[in-house]
C-alpha cells in the first residue's frame, strides 16, 4: 500500500458484545497550577505591569509579538530595577531601553541545516507538467529556509531570560513572524516532510512534541512560554500515524503511544461538557482557556478590543463613543474568549461570534465572541479520530484492553455527536452552542472534518443520494469560487472567514472526499485540489516564482528558493494572497508547503498549471 493510501486508511474497531461502554467523562474545572492552567511565570514576557507598559508604547508602533520574542541581555531583576528608574517612557525612550537590555526578536531560535543528502524526490522530477513540477520543487526547497533550532545568544547571561521553549531538536517553523514551531501546523508540515524524504526531520518534530507533553502535560499552541496556557487542535496522534504509515516503525509507535494517551487525558479531563438529552448524558469537548489578561503576543490588539471607545466601519467612518464601556469582569471574560479562540487555531472567525453579521474592526466585532460556549464539530471529529487511532495502535502493540476501551470511548463520542451536532435534513454536522442549546446552522467548511475523521452518521454508511446531499454545499462553492473553499460565507473582516482559503480546511475536505470512493466525489476532490493549486501557483508566480529556475540549484538550499508561499489564499482571486486579521499576510508557509506537496503527490499529472491572468467566464482560469 502506498504512503498516501495508508494515510487515508479507514478506521475501524469492533467490540465484543460483552464489552460495556464506560460512564461518560464528567467535566472538571481546572485547578490553579494544574498543567491546563500552566501559568507563564516570566516577569518580563508574561502579564504584568512591565509587559503592559512596554506593549502599550513600543507595541503601538511594532508588532506586539516583537518584544515578547526578544531575549534579555540582563537578568529580569536588574531589568525591572532599571525600568523602575526610567522616567521617560515615550516611544523613543522605550525603544532605546529595549535596545540596551534585550536582543533582537528571534535571536534565540536560529537557522539550522537540513540533511544535505536528501535530493528532490523522483515523484517531483518525473511529473509531466513541468510548470507544476517546478512549482512543487520550490515547496520542497522552501523547507531549508524554515528549519530552526534553539540556541542561547552570545550575549545571554546565566540569569537572562527568553520566551522560547528550548526544544531538544531542530523544528520546522511556520514562517515570517511565526519564528517558532506551532502545534497543529505541524501535521500538514509532517505530511510534506515525509513526502520530501525528510523522515528524520519529521521524527524531530514528533520528539519535540513528546518533550512538550513531558513538560506541560499537553502540547502548547507554540514553543513559547507565553503560549503555555493554551493548546491547539489536537493532531499529535494523527502526526504519529502519518509517521508510522511511512516508516512502519513499531518501536517509535510504542514510544509515542503513552504520550498520545497523556495528551488525550488532558483534553478529557479539562475541556469536557456534559449535556443531557432525553435523560441520556452526552459528553463532548470544547476549547476553553482560563486567562484574565491580554495575550502577550497580541497585547495591544486584545487591550484595545476591551478598552476602545471608538470603532471604524469598513467604509472608514469613525464612530465616537458608541462602543459600550466594559466592566473589569467583562474585560476579563473577553480576554478569556480571545485566548480560547486562539486555541481553536482559527483566530478569528464568525464561527465563534454571537453577532456574526456585524462588520467592523476586530476591536468591536470580537466583543461578541462566545467560543467557550461552543462545541466545535472539528475538535470533536479530531478527538474521535485520535480515539480510534489509539484503539488500532493498541491492537498493533498487543494491548487488547486498551484497544477495547479506546474504541468504546470513540463510539460514545460518535453517539454524542449524532445526538447534538447532526442535522438530519442536510446530513451534515454543525457547531453547537450549549448555552443556547442549539446548533449553529451556518455554512462552515469545518463541518466536513467529520468525513475526514470517519464519523458514522445515525443511518450508517451514506447512500449515493445521501452523499450527494452531504457534499452539495462543497460542490456549489467550487462552482462559485475559483481559488478554493472559503472558510465561511460571512465577510466579517476576520481572517478565518470569506474569502480566505486555508490549507488545513481544504486538506480535511479532500481527504474526506477521497474516503468516499465515489467516482463523482473523487472528481470533486480533484476540482477542490485544482482550485487550491491554482491559487497557490498564481500567487507564487505573482511574487517572482519561476518554474524555469527549479532543479538548477542544490536541492534544499536557500539559493534554490524563489517566489512566495502564503499562509492563506483568496477564494475569489487566484492571483493574490488572502487578507484580514491582526497582522499582514505571512509568507513561508509551512502548512501550505506541506499540503502542496501532499496534493501534488496525491493527484500528480491530473493537476494542471493555470495561466493566472486570463479569466474564463463562469469558471475561472485557463490551464497550461
């Protein structure tokens, strides 16, 4: 079986009739000091008076993430004493203070070298379409610019501080301002690394995550201390499965198994909600972060969201004093919602807004976040798949009692999702607001994560007619948009909404389509893939990407890189990157690169290269 086929293997577990399902997990509130609440202890980079003063002066002009990524040149106690003596706290004075006492952002995470013996894979060089071959070769070459390793700067003293978590192995970073390894990004990164021949680097990524589970009891959002109170979509188990599928390394699987279990226990202990329907208790998971302060890396954005008294509509009309003043309790609540939404990986989206059709700047619309009250489809689909994987892993490792228990847990989750999230009319699953006891019946591409996960609908395996109903919304959007599937249909100005297209969402949809084995839906999968490739290819061409320069430099070298890959794309225009959000569009970009490699490996010469500048009425762009 090919690596791609193994990655898409159908999950299954069969329980003997005598095995009783365990009682539902009861939601427990995290206790202060528990791993779930792992506080950021630094007096420099974590919430406190010093951080607030720096971020509301220096951070007003610079990216909020810049300061918290600067290693200190002196011990924290000395810096705080000097700060207390600082009289002038203008921007210029603060900038001078930081220059004297801190290094540059990212000085502690430096470029590392990939295995130079790895050459461009044969599956790339043998592609018939040399435009696509040259394009995907650049995604392969880009890995060299994204590998980093923790290293103390030369100026670093014994008691100096850094926000970087010192990971033991080199790691692929997302790119641009995202200087460190991120959690859920790494699933898509690992797919690409394995197909690139960088098996050792995929192993490094996984070893780093096991190190983080040892340190925190879960995997933080990213490898920075200020991320230590939140996680991201829990895809570690799926990363392990991807690696095992390529290597069949049972020793590695045995090493990773208890770490997956430990992470799953974190989610089962800290994020569950019990909901009773028809006298039956159903237990599902939500995202929830306990935070009473602005996020350190987005300090001014969060502070302004909670404190601004003015706001702009999209037409730039300024409304004075029209925004209600929040109480201290309301501000604390809002900070928790902002951090919780960051944990979803989709910061920010109308999926989590109480008033999703209200447009405006982040400083206004995000006050309606209700993420902690939402049971997300995708989170529970990911957890279900992990539970099923654990059952299968246990069988491979000869642990029958765990095979049975994890299968039972997965089946309970499937039952709960069918009871609470399933819409029998549309045959799809929706997010669920448990405070309002209602499904959120709006299009979100995340609804199709269940098909990637293998969730079983109440009626069992979908009939051909049911499949048509299930996938009709996706088909309609491929007919409407040329650049891929928008995250939602709502133009909120937030980056996880229309018209942005993101690799993770598209990846889950395509994998779900492929699992159907239905001819019409396999054709639809190819169309969804083609649309994403069109957007990535044309945006790359627009930034001086040149297929002719491929294969001319040492594979994996910086000299081989040309053109840019972006974190997000535009469903309505394949020639530009996506937009919106708290920061400018970022290049790199690890999960895009990994997904492009997976897509082209999966579909090969079925994919074509777009002309990028000649729209065809009714469909988009010609191919070459």
